[in-house]
C-alpha cells in the first residue's frame, strides 16, 4: 500500500506562520526519507490557523529540498484562477522537477466569501464555469486545443519533458462523476466529508470501467505509542474543528487548553461524531484500520492528514506509520 501526505500547514497557537511553513518543509523532507509516495500541500486564504495560501510557491520550495517524493497541490482551487496561468505554473514546476509534480485541483473556495471575491471577482460565476475551466486547463496542459479555437497557437510554456499528473479532489458523488468524465485521477476527501465514501469511489470506478485510473483516499490520522497518548494528542485538533465550525477561526490550541476547555467538555457528542471520521491510536491499530479501509474501498493508496499542536507529535505520527508499514520499500525510484 502507498502512503502519502496531505499537509494543510496548520499554525499552532504560540507559533508564527513562518514556523508553520518551516515545519511543513521538515515534514516533507522527513517523508522523503521515510519513503512516503506523495506530499501535497493545501490552499487556504485569510484563515489565521492555516499558513499556505500559495501551493505552487511551497511546492517549488519543498521540491528543491527533497529528492524522490512526488510533490503536489492538494488542492489548487481552480475557480480562483485562469487555467492558462495554472498550466504555466505547473509546466514550469514539471520542467524543474520532472516526473515529480502532481496538480491536484478542487472547486471549494478555501476562504470566506469576501476573500473569494477578492481572489476571483464573481466566484459563483467561476464555480458555474468549473467544468469548462477543467477542459481549458487540460487543453493547455496537453497542448491540444481545437483547430478553430482562439487559443490554438497559445502554449503554456515551458513544455516539460514529463507532464504533471492531474487529480481532482472531492467529497461527493458529483465530484467523482466529473473526475471520471474528464479523465482525471480522483482523490476522495473522507476526512472532510459525510458522504458514503465507498459509494463515491465505486461510482468513479464504474464510470471509468476498463480504463486505468488512479484513486486515493484522504484520511485524518493521529498515531502515537499508545491509544491513550493518541487520544490525548487528538484533543487539540478536535477543539480546533469545533471552534472553526462555530466561526472561531484561530490557531490550533494546545492539548492542555483543549482538555480543560469548557466548550470541548460540553460538546462530547459532537466530538464523538467527528472521531468517527478519524483514525486515532497506536501503530498496530492505525495500520489495521488503514488496511481495512483500503480493502473496503478497493484502493492501494491512502493520503494521510495529521494536525497536532506540537509539530514533533505530527512528525512522530508519520514516523510510527512508516515503521509499521516497513517503508521505504514500495517506491520504484528508477521508474519515476
């Protein structure tokens, strides 16, 4: 099974955005050494708890300091941008780092309504044009516009020796259906969806029948030496999600704050529901649960998102998983 990483560059309370981004670099470098297959970084805007507003810049920074791990956007939010500029950026990245670049695209705003308007003007109109924007992006990436098209002679330079892999990230049947229709690889974000993930993946498989297409599942995981320790570490991200759901946009609180927080104590029913979408525990339990998921979904790659207040706890979680799965053994570096 391939293990990959989705990093949202969370800012821990008491830390700066610069420290969060430096922790992201350290995570990617460690993942490269441990044998993780991909490292993707997310896009968010005007959120005090998340530091990465430009995946392309972070990708270049991180790819230059790693050697074999694939680097990607998870996701680049296409309605915020013109497809031509996205194609240029990812062609440039693919020219600099051939065979290592993934372009993961998504439709979500990743921002408040005001920030979305500041980015894209009429964001709702951009969302309506989302399927057409995908077509335009793919035409630029493949240098293949219809003969009578205005952009027929326009090239997204430089043209790389190896094209970026294009993925769609989604949380619904609709996104799976669109990914299949457009011929894209598909990543289902289980960690942020209440949809039946198996049904979503099965729909994608059905629509891509007899066509080889990659699929992936993104899961929220916190791994520690014992179940008790993992549960304790998880309290900070659980409180952070509770606060975010209620409009309190702030940095990730400490474990000590979370354990004592009256809001966290009062919301135990909601906390229990949130934990149903997470995998929390010791390495043996986490491995067992991940293998059960991949068997259930019929996929061979899982992308893991781990958010903790302490960046060392996050690194240790990924290290424990790598040890449990005997990485690095799965990646054929010569074939990349």
